[in-house]
């Protein structure tokens, strides 16, 4: 009833977890059955180990939060040699979010992940607002976005998802550019660039001054962008941004997303993904829907 | 220890003043083992301004009655909302989180300040079970900001330091006459400048010292990497690898103003 497809990937249901909000999945094993998920997008992984930005890295804002983690991760080698072996036997799609500061770095990481049997896809993060060099730089310019995607395409042979930033004038232009460059799917949105100031201490909450906004506050922006992109490209779209319940996920599906990702909501309720899957089943039963694909893109 | 998400019921609320209150919370079944220094992530119901859970130390544990107690200081919107909750209300918590204190040492000193006093009660009790009776030094600006006093008495030698002299000796905890006695292990939780001063003293004297950090958190379970401390081995998650750290791992942090 809930099965969907993203390029060659079969998802048990459309509910995946968003990169950077779900660790490597293991952190949630006490709370949920990870094998019930449609997929897990693990932490942003770079060519070398990264320390990330200094503390403080987060601030709560109305209906959301700002973060400035800055891609702290163990690096692709440790991922392949250690982390991969701990998680590879999970019965779900494990997708690695590949981040970087240069085309060479993206290609190095992508080709190393290509060799891992149990990783059927990567999500190319050309949209991180929290690193000084590269990151969002690639995702805000259609030519640069196309260039990085076509280079990675040469070394990566499985499903290539490209994650888009909302911090652009026309997300549709970027989506089309990466589609033409060989992307198999696009996911959106990454965080919105934001800022908050502690007026008592008279300084910004984040060590980096600005950071990425996520959570329920961003959902209407995300739904709008997913709807625009879904109407403009032929490749499948994955929608995310502020999803906390089945009704939120349904908005994205109706707007044209073939699957969704849940991010910040995992912090609020570590078991939220299971409730969303249950809620989607319940919705389908209540509306006499035998295949979730019937409602995808109906708007 | 397996982490859980559980609805607890408030069975007792004690209000000390505008700033401090405690909530005694009943587990619906059998409470799992809780180590001294572990914490909970509390959902704050009924305030749309608060989306994330709030990390709070486990102040006291009663395994016979399956209750835990939290000692909370009102500092902002989340803790204010919690202070308005009543006996009979339910609170959803993710717990037990983090690594606790080691319970090591023979001549032991506990140093607490402000809401950092919270984890020290369960710690005192756990130390007693190992036959250790610590010196418990509690500090604050003034008497009313040291909400929990008598509760500690059965578990060690309790002494106080207040900046205005309204309770115990006048001055900071590090100026207290009991502070520089001969100890082999110090445990501390409280305001950052206090913990740094205590840890610096311990490192200088070669005393083992464990500090319990209170960094801002989003997930509390090691998934978001928001809560890191700049340890000597790089950024470490306070929620998962802490909140308790041996001071020897934190010389960067201790010496950084
Ligand atoms: C492991 C751990 C254990 C803790 N144990 C206790 C406890 O037992 N009792 C207790 O009262 N508090 C404890 N705290 C601190 C408590 O989590 C914060 O005071 C609380 O989250 C503030 O929420 P708020 O919505 O009231 O404040 P907000 O409205 O979010 O913020 C108000 C002000 O408080 C500051 N603030 C918010 N969170 C923190 C924090 N974590 N540390 C320092 N300043 C903060 C903000 O910068 C802001 O200036 C603990 C924190 C951690 C990480
Ligand atoms: C703490 C945190 C860390 C994140 N790290 C990454 C990352 O490494 N790579 C990435 O592509 N997106 C990252 N994101 C963005 C999320 O994957 C997601 O796009 C965004 O948060 C919007 O979804 P949400 O509102 O459901 O959280 C991060 C978000 C948060 C809150
Ligand atoms: S609060 Fe999320 S990793 Fe510590």
C-alpha cells in the first residue's frame, strides 16, 4: 500500500530520515524498529574528518531551530571501514549524504561509497549553509551545480540524489540544471539561512552568527518549492522540511514528492517516524486508497 | 541501558521560591536502573514557543516507589511552563540519557552551584551505597538560591558558601575552608566559571575531578551534534559522551575563558 520508488530504489514506504538529524540510525535503535523505515540518510560525509563549527551550534526559534553544526563527521574512510560495518545489515535503504568543499572532494567520497554493496544511493549535498567554502556555493548557481553533478556522475554508478538549497531565487532553475547533468532524483529543502540574537547578552546565539533554519517553521516554504520542482522536472522529487506528522508528509506527497524525509521532528519525538508511517496507512485505509502513488502529485 | 520514552505522572510538586521547584514523577511501571549524573529530556507541553525538549538532571531516584525527582530552576520559557504544571499532570520524558559519574574515590568532595546541585543528591546516595561519605559543598549568591539543603544531611558533611554570607561561609565555593582540604576525588556541577575554577584546582593538585556539563541540546541522544564541548580529543557530544567528563580530558575547555 505504501511502497514507492525513487529511480532504482524500492522504498517500503515513503518515510525516510533526513541527514544530520538521525546520526547513523543507531542512536534511534532503542526507540524504533529501524527496518520499518523507507530509508535512512546518514550524516553528511566528507573526504576528510571534520571538526565542524565551534559551540554554540544551535538556538531554538519560533516553531523551529537554527543549527550551525558545520558538517562534523568522521570522514569517508572511517565511514567505509567502521561505521558501514555496523549498519550495513539493516533491512532498509541506507543512503549516504555526501558533502564537500571541492569537486575533487565530492568525487573522492562518491567513488569510495560506490564500492559499498549495501549503499544503494547517495544524496549529494550541494546545499549546506554551514561551511565557509563550497557547500551551498555549488547549490546556488545552476552552472556550478551542473558541473559538480556531472563530475560525480562519472564516478558514481548507483542512484544519485541531489539535495537542493532553498536559499536561491529560482529553485526550479537549479533542479533543471542538475537533472540535465545526470541526477536521478532531487531532494529538497535543506535549511533556510537564518539568524537570531540574544538581546540580553547582546550577541548572536550561534558561534557562526548565521545558521540553518529547520523544523515546522519552514514547512510552507518547503511544500511550495517541492510543488514547483515536481512540476518542472521528470525525475522523482523527495520532499522535506518541517514534517512532524502524517498530515505534513501527505502535503508533500500531494505536492508531488515521491518520498519524504523527517528531520528536526526526530529530536522532538525519537519515535515520530513510526507514527508517521502508521498515520499514512491509516489515511489510506480511511480514504480507500490501495496504493499511495494514487495521491502523489494530485495538486 | 536501553533508553525509553515514557509518560510520567507528577505525584508531588514542591515550590521553594520563584526560581526553584521540584517535581516528583511516577513511572507507570518499573523504573529502569538510573546512574548518578544521567539526565532526562523533558517535553514541555502546552507552549507553542517551545518545540524542543529540555535536558534536566535526575535529582533523586526512589526505586521502591518507581519515582524520580527533578530539581528545576526557572530561567526561560520552557522551565517557566514546567513550573506551572500541577500534581496529576503527565510529562513525557526520554531517558535515561548520558553517562553518569564514576562513583570512584575515597576522600570525596562534591561541589554544586545553582541548578547544578540537582545531580548531586542522587550522587550522594549512590556514593553512600559504596560506603563513601562525601563532603558536600553547595554554593550560591544568596541563601534562597540554594534550594536543597537538609536533604543532603544524611549522606555526608554538608557545608555552604554564599556570596552575601546569608548561609555558611561568605564567598565563593573555591574560597570555602573545606574546599582545599585533602581529597582524592572531586565531583562538580554548576555554573561554567565555577566548574572551571574547581577543575583547575583539582588538576593543579593532581586530584581526580569529574565535571557535569550543561551545554545547549537539541536531541539529547547523540544524533544532531549540537551540544559539543571542545575536549582535548576534539569535539565530543555532551549528551552522549558526557554530560560527565573527567577534567583531564577537558584541559582546553578549562583553560579557555
Ligand atoms: C545535561 C543537562 C542537565 C541539566 N540539568 C538541569 C537541572 O537539573 N535543573 C535545571 O534547572 N536545569 C538543568 N539544565 C539546564 C536546563 O536544560 C536549561 O536551563 C533549560 O533548557 C532552559 O530552558 P528554558 O526554555 O527555560 O530557557 P530558554 O527560554 O530556552 O532560554 C532562556 C535563557 O537560558 C539560557 N539557557 C537555555 N538552555 C541552557 C542551558 N542548557 N545551559 C545554560 N543556559 C541555558 C538561554 O541561553 C537563555 O539565555 C541542564 C542542562 C543539561 C544540558
Ligand atoms: C542539526 C542538523 C544537522 C543537519 N546536517 C545536515 C547534513 O549534514 N547534510 C544535509 O544535507 N542536511 C543537513 N541538515 C538539514 C536537514 O537534513 C533537513 O534538510 C532540514 O533540517 C529540513 O528538514 P526538517 O525541517 O525536517 O529538519 C541538518 C539539519 C539539522 C537540524
Ligand atoms: S544534543 Fe544532539 S547530539 Fe547532543
